[in-house]
C-alpha cells in the first residue's frame, strides 16, 4: 500500500478474508499499514509451531535439530514430529522471556503514541525516543 489503505463495508463484504491493520510507529512519523489480501493468519491453536528466525542465532539450535531428527530415524514424519516438539520446548525455555519483554515494550510504545496524539508532552516524546533507540 502506498501510504493509504481503505477498508470500507462493501470491500469487507466482497472479500471477507482480507483485513487492514495499523501497526506501531517505529522510526518515522507515521503508522505503517499492513494489508492482508488473503487467508487469515494462523493462530496459536491451529499450528504445531511457528518458525522463528532468531532460533538460528542461538548456538544450541543446530545440535537440537540434529538430535531431535535422529530420535525419529525410522521415518521422516516421526523425525519432523520430534523436531517440532523439541523446538516448541526450546522456544519456551530460551525465547519466551525475550518475546514477553518485546510485547511489553510494544504495548508501552503504543500507549505513549496514543497519549502523544492527545497531548504535546516533551517527557513522553523523549521517553518514546529512548525506547526506540
């Protein structure tokens, strides 16, 4: 989308699986828009796990995948099942606190940005700048 997104009732009725979402400001003076043109995104309920690129940066990741894969050496589906189970545990044990912190910071920034739309506050502006640094 080139800076604008319109989602009126007629559009929603014609293409119900689409949506428009206002994202949080980060390093510019505007809120980006995310237009989803098809398919609803998967939810936590209907997926085994959602691959996180950050896993690849952890030094234990290659060994974890190798060991999990070898548990299911009888068949590919069993190996995939073991890898999925171990990755879910790995994510919970290693990355859950980082994600929780990220969501708290995003919620805090959204609150600051909402307040800045109503009142001109140097303190809030500086706090936002500090959190985005």
